[in-house]
């Protein structure tokens, strides 16, 4: 269950964004996740509350955006969708392809709650 | 790139940043890999290896596919040629490290407890407990597991994924993340092929190609010393390649760790 380790890494990153931007808390956390990242979205969603308990993002919504798998063919140049275990070119069938989407595991954005009435120079 | 918070604004994604939302709320674009901290540590580990001219090889497979047996045969064959060292990762026990030490090779055992994979921090701790002086090749035997070890860069230069012929030739199709990460795939225990009629090595190789992976496939039996020469020759050529890289101040990341370029490229 490495999704817990990934959730803990996510909490650390969001915590540092909260700190950097002097915010109160995070209300929404958007993660882009491709099936080839090796992390299962449902398991990450289940692990997140455990990792976030007691932190400044424990009430945040975790928005997991599923990235599609697409490949670019090195032979014919076509960009096509592919299946997780069949990463061949959808146009010509060649297996000499490169992943253009689908292996990412990226913290895309965070919505931060800032103090509503922050006294100046307090 | 904003180094402090990981903001990575490009013309393509600038519109995502600081988008006005509800009052009292700020949206911040981050675009940073979730495993960035592990990857930074892995980069540091790789620098340790490169400074000493060491080639680091990470062995991954299901439990029991023959990683330690392969190491035993390999270390014995290379004994007079290179100095090797081994880091062993297991959930429990020192058994594998003891098997390696019995050959007179230095070995450090990482006992992960509940963690089903090694990560770059565990390996770094181990690096400071093992004598790397004069080492040419460092083997890291990962925890037997076909799922998560592929997601954690340890600082190795090469991933070697073992598939024993008792496991079924469609494993690459079932565990694409792991087999996509292989810089070489070894079909092990080939002495058993004669008694198993349902494992087709060509099919296993075809499944690997369907993952767009050009890695060499070697068929061997560590126990019966079959096909070892091709594997040893591959190691020799990879060590030579590593030495050439070190001379030119370059390094190499294993097959498919998504590189920073890709993680940070603009997404509209
Ligand atoms: N027939 C045959 N058996 C082998 C061969 N290599 C390993 N084995 C057997 O497979 C079993 C597991 O081998 P190990 O080398 O311990 O496997 P491992 O991948 O290190 O196992 P873990 O570290 O527990 O994941 C042992 O009983 C070995 O004797 C081989 O080439 N041929
Ligand atoms: Mg072992
Ligand atoms: Zn094509
Ligand atoms: Zn910033
Ligand atoms: Zn794991
Ligand atoms: Zn160090």
C-alpha cells in the first residue's frame, strides 16, 4: 500500500504551499494522476484522510483528475490514445512510441483559505 | 520556476495560477510531482554513485523469482573481475544479506518492516552504512513486489526486472507499470521450461514490446548456469558505459522515471 506514502508526500507538499503563501488552510487540492504512474486514484483518495488528519488540509476536497493515456508514434508521428498494457500506435500499430500523457502524478493546484480580516502589521 | 514553493509558471499554464476564486480564497498553481522529495533524494544518491564511478543496478520482481539466486551466481562469476556490493531490501529477516556475505561480498540488509518497497531515503541511510570504497557495481535487491517498487527512484542507473518462467508469460501485460520501468528483462529459471508447457518466452517478450519498451530480454537459469554469459556481458558493457558517462560528467536515470521536463510541461 504505497498510496499512504504518496498521500503523506502530498500532505507535505500542500503544507509547504500553505506556509509559503501564509494561508490558513487548503480547501481544494487538485492532483492529476495517470494510470501509468503506478498509483491507484481510489486508494490515494482513501489514504488521503489518514495522512491529512489533524493538518491544515483535513477538510480539503481532494480532486483527482484522471489523465488519459496517449502516445506519440516515433515511426508515423500520430498521436493516439492507448490502453495501459498496449502502448502501441493506434494509427500504424508500431510499438516505438513515447508516452505523452498518462504517467503523471502531479500536484496541479491548491485553493487556499486566507484570513478574511487580517489586521495589517499585526 | 519558483524554487521556494514549486510554482512553475509557463506561458501555457500561467492562466491557471492565482485564478480569482471566492473571496478569502486563492488558487495557486503548483505543478509538482508528488514524489519530488523522493526524487530529490534519489538524485543525491546517484551523485554518490557517480562521484565514485559506481554503476547502481536495481533488481525487481515478484517474491521468489530468483533475485538472490541470480546475485549469488553473478557475484561468483565476477569475483575476480570487479568489486561488487549489495543492498538487500526485505520486509523481514537478514537472510538474503547473509547469503551474499557467505560469498565474501559486502552486503547491507534493509528491513522495511511494513513498507513493501524501498525508497531513496532508506537507500541513502544504507549507503552510509556500507563500505563503498573500490566498488564497481552496487546491486540493490528491492522488496519482492511487482507493484510499487517501480514508482520509487532510488538513485540507480538501471532497473532490471526478473520474470521467472513459473509465473506466466503475460505478467508484463498484467503489471505494465513495473515492466515499462525495466532497462532489461530477465526470464529466470529457464531450466524449468522443459517441464512447464505454458510459458512462451517469445510471448513474454512480445508483451514487453507492447509496452513500448525496447529493453533487451535475456533468458537464463542461475541455478543451472544457463544463459549467464549474455547477462554478464550486458553488465560489463553497462559498467563501461557508466564509466564513460562519469568521465564526461553525465549520468543516467533508469528507464521510465517521468522526467522533470515532462512533469513540468505546460498543460492548457
Ligand atoms: N529451478 C530453479 N530454481 C531457482 C532458480 N533461481 C532461483 N530458484 C529457486 O527459487 C526460489 C527463490 O529464489 P530466491 O533467489 O530466493 O528468490 P528472490 O527473488 O530473491 O526471493 P525474495 O527475495 O523473497 O523476493 C529458491 O527456492 C531458489 O532455489 C533457477 O534458476 N532455477
Ligand atoms: Mg531475495
Ligand atoms: Zn504510428
Ligand atoms: Zn510561488
Ligand atoms: Zn510499496
Ligand atoms: Zn548523502
